[in-house]
């Protein structure tokens, strides 16, 4: 490993306060990281080795790392309005449950408001369930399914297989009864 | 009373100032003072010249308490203003006696900083340096390196770095990663047709990295090996679950495509069946009506077999996923055992293996049901269809009609490296995946049986390179391709990836400076990017990623500037790439020319405001750059003086470190200027004759 020579690292600017082995504040540390040098860091380590780090790098990346869970709670004394506000001024906002977790959103009402498109893409199943009603409103509404009671007859699997065949009405009725078309 | 006080001589401020140097006694001597039941701020101190060097003569516990004087910024506690004292056992402290020559009321005024040369062993005897760690103040060095010095040097109180744990180890034994998450790639949610494959390969990549770290841990005492292996097994199990889950989408797409492909074949078969039965019956009965009825009956007789095929559909994804779990684990275990360095072809082969498993799962699940419809299948083959249409069935390609939703809402980049930033996606090499899948299938020679027999136990998984124990050996013999996955053999390749915007075609070459070492070991920082082509169509600045083949370099961050002026000939082109952070340890590109780099032009990143005519711009070589300031005090242009080029050109190395422009101004603020470099034009020879074409 070839670190930059000390003469090209700005150690003059570095200042730290160490409050013992569990917490420190480090400012202007010139040691190189993946996003440049350190502007500041608040670094903590618990007795069992869990760590947290909050800070910023000189290339501008602000970070919050925590080995265990993170609580962000707001609005205990707010009466109404927005109590937790996440805004990305430019670029995307992404939420990723990386390993084996789910993403859950719970509220009295939930609004997803897209300027353009909304896509729900599931590897396996999507379930929409409403206690009262489900309304679909659009200029165009299509269903492309091979089976099920929403599958249009002309594109369902059974419909495609038996399309144009000579099976009589009674047999066709049997197909329908059996859910084949 | 006044006279009495005047006579008193052993009182601070009246009888000289008697100062001392001493050592804070060990933890045991401090008793409850350090365990939450103390009074004031005190420490037992052994004072040089007053207290003996031996505990036999004076026990630590019998030393006097010294009050600790707090700095005026520390707060006394009044008004809730307070700071805890930070004295440790073994600290060398300085103070004075409140009671003068009586020397019974010491006060600590300050502490001497500890140096690397002072010992940090356990306490042995008075005045011998010892550690400040105690039974209650501990540091095993796992997260923050152990360090008991407070000096003005780079080794004092090293903090964890913003690098991956693996890189931290490579940098030095005293280096720690600020988080184990740093360096991990996150693939964002996406409806992009290739997102699933990207996620799968990313999972495999992350597993290879994690396994590398864990295998490194196997150099530990044998009694700890079991725990490490347990972690490896858990990792394998987690990744298997994750990838099997991700594969659901692929299975769903392939199942859907299979059924949609099979339906016309069955329909054609039904029609052919009708024709055949009609013809046979008509020939026998000469009755068109009877023949029609017989044909229709023959078609109707296929209802149940078709229904059986259809009934498999809702359960297909679950059945296949549950059936391929072991095989996925087998594939992953092969990678775990053999692959040292994740390369894209390993990812492609893994997806190919997964695809074969899915094809095998579907054919195995549907196979028994196909007998019932064999009469109307014609030449349709499940395996053949799936394999021939795999590209489309995996939804890798997706033709859209005008009414379909366009996927323009995908992020400019769908991958992010924690602690670093956006990552350019390698892309999904569909052809390579299919070629590997088909080649593996041919080697197994039997689609259903072969694929289903692809168990680790049978050894037939060895068709994939990553299942070859020699895959990480440079001279490996390849079965599917030369997918060597050991440590990179050559490290001189350096790439500037320009991505994440609407445009294309911009090309840059990284310039390495501050070079340390020579030959193959030469490495340095990125001091500039030579923009070879500005490309076209950029409506926002693309991301810049600088990488090397060996993943040795880190920390270089660059940003692009594009031209927004519609009337400009370089409209929507990348016009500059400037360095935000130079990074370190980047290999020197083999094609970095011999010509030194000199200043080309100044890039005004931010014009600032309130600058006046006294503004002076200089570089670290004291060259002065002409500045042009508009009426609003903004720096609109900075020229490179001929002297700067000439001065630097006289240096045989040209500019060999990151150039920095300094702005001196009494009034202005906020301007940011960067100096762009270019290779010095080659010498064009001596001027032989000047021809005046005007006169």
C-alpha cells in the first residue's frame, strides 16, 4: 500500500477530542477514505463492540452508520403537520432492505404521488386487499394473466389453447365451470 | 485577625508558589473516587521528590488526594456548566501545593501529553510509566485502535478510516474500517428488466468479499475456527435464501413465457387432432356430422390434461424455488470454496447455472403432466423452448408497445457503494450468460436428467469454472471459459467510468501524480483527468468513477462539468472533469505518456461573490493567474499565464501533484477554481525561419 507521503497530508488541520475508548470527535483527519479525507466524525463503540459513526467526508458525503438499529422519532409534542420530513433536493431517494428484511409503511392514510409513473414489481405475488372497495380509474386498463378470474378469455391459457376449436357449447361451459377458460 | 493572616506564611499566594510534578496512582488507589462515589474532582498522586519510589515505604492508597483544577472553559458545575476531568492512572501531572511547604494539599493544574516512547504496560512500581486502561476503561482495539499517546503526529489516536474492512487490513495493521458496511454495494429497487440479475450478481460479489474476510480469520487459534465456520455457514444459508427469493422473478417470467409459448402449440395440436379424427371418422362413416362430433369429442377429451397443465401454473414458482434451493446452495458453495476474486464472468456463470436450474425445475415439474397432452404437443419441447427463448423469458429483453409504461423512472445509476458513492453498473452480458448456460447444458448432455442431477454430490456441477478448485490459479484449465478468479495478475489498468446521465461517449484518462515506488509497484494519486472526448447528449453532469483492475486505489473523487448553453458548439457535452479528492494508491497506467503534464485552463466551479480588483489567484508554484471579475464581483474567468506553463514546463516532471489554486481577496468569498491539466505538447523543433505573410 502506498499512502500519500505525510508531507502531502494536511495534519496541521486535524483536531480530535477523545473521551476515552468509547467516543471521540475527529475533525480534519487527512487519512484517505473511499470518499476522500474526513471533514469530521463522531465515532462511538459500545462495550460489546457495536459501533456508530456520524460525519462527513471532504468530498461531501454525509453518513450515519450504526451496527444495530436506528430510531428516528419526531413529533412527540407536535399537534399536526409534518413531523418527520425527508427531502432529496436533487436525485433519487431510495430505501433498500438489503438482506432479509421487509419494508413496511403504516399510517392512517397512505398516498403515493408520482409525477409520472408508478410500478409495482414483485418477484412472486402482489396482493391488494381493501375492507370496502377497490376502484381502478384510467383511460386504459389491461390485464395480462394466464389464469384467474380476471384473465380475459382470449389471452388466458385455456382460452389460447382452446381458441377456435370445435368443442361444443356444453363442453365449453364445462371448461368455464372448471376454470379452464 | 488581619495581623494574624499577615503573619501566616504557609498560605498560597503569601509564601511562594511551590510546584511539583507527579504521577496519578493506579486505579486501585483511587477507590470510590472513580466509581461514582467520589467527592469533588480528586486523584491520588505520587509526587516526585516528596513521595518515595517504593510502595513499601508508602502505599499508593496512602498517597494524598490532589484536587484537580479545571480550565475556565470546563465549567465548575454551577449553572449546569461542567466537563468531566480526563485524567487516567499513570498520567504525569503538574501542580502546586495549596499549603506551601506543608505539601499536604496538592492541586493538579495540568497533564503532560503521553508519547509513543512511554510504556503502556500494566502497573509495576511507582513512577514507571504504565497503561491508562483500567478494569472499567477497556479497549480491545477491534473498533478503535488501542493508542495511549497524544502527540502531534499521524500515529496518535488513529481513527477508523472510511474504507472497507478488507482495505483497512491492507493499508496497515493499525487501521480499522469505520463500519463493516463501508465498501458494500447496494443495488437499488428497480423495475428494470435486468435488475434481478444485477441483484443476484451483486449478492454473489458481496459473498465473495465476506468469505475473503472470514477466510482471513481462519489464521486464528483452532478453538475459534468453529465460530468462523459457523459464520460462513450462516452466510451461505442467508445468501441462498436471498438468491432463491430473487430467482422468484426469473422463474415467474420464464413460467409465464413458457405457458404463453406452449398455448399456441397446444392449440395447433388440438386443431390437428380434430382434423385427424375428423378425417379418420369421415373415412370410416362417410358422415360429416359424425366426423365433426368425433373431432370435437377428441378435442374435448384433452380438457382434463390441459387443465392439469394449467393447474401447475399457480404453484410453479413456489415449486421450482423450493426445488432449486439445494442446487443454489451448491453453486454458492462452489464459489465460496474456490473463488478468491469476484469477476464478471463468475457472476455470468452463476446466473447461467441458476437459469439451468430453473429450466430443470420447470421441466421436471411439468414433465409428468406433459404425457397427457403429448398428442397435441407437436414438436414442442419444454427444455428446447425455454433454452431457445431464455433471453426473452428472463425478461432481459422487453419490447414495449406505445401503451406500455416506459422504464424511464429508473435511477441514473442503480448501484451505490456505501461510503463511496454511485457505482457504474457493469451491465448484464446476456450473450455470455446464455452461452455459459447452453455450454453447461451440453456438457451434462441431458436436459432434464442432467440438470436435475447437478448436485454437488454427483460432481457434475464441475462444468462451471467456479466449481473448479483451480479457478483461482493463474494457469487454470477452463471448462466453460477463461474465468480466472484469483488475484488480478496485472494492476496497471486504470479506468475513468463516466455514467449515470442521458449522454454517452465522453472519455477521460486519469492522470496519476505524487507517485511513490517504481515499476510494477509505482502508485500515486489522481491529479487530473485528461478529457479525451466530451461525448454528447448530457443533460445533467454524469457521475465519474475512477477504478483500477486490482481495486488498489481508493479515495479519488471527480466531478464532471457539462455545457448548458444551447448556442454553444459544446452544448450537452462534458467540458471538464475536475478532481475533488485525489485518493491514493492508484497504479500508474502503462499508457501514461512520457510527456509531463502542464496547466491547460482554469475551471471556474463557483464564481463566488464580492471579489474586487485586488483579487490575486496563485498556484502552489507561485505563478500568478490573470483574473476577470464581473460587475457583481464574480470571478468569470481565470487565464493560465504563459509563465505558469513555462515555469512548470522547465520542470522535467511537469506538474506531478494535485494543483491547487489559492484566491487572495480582502472582500470576496465562495469562489472555487480548479486547474485542468494536459500533456505538454511535444517539442516541434527549433524555429528556422519566420515568414511575414502580411507585408
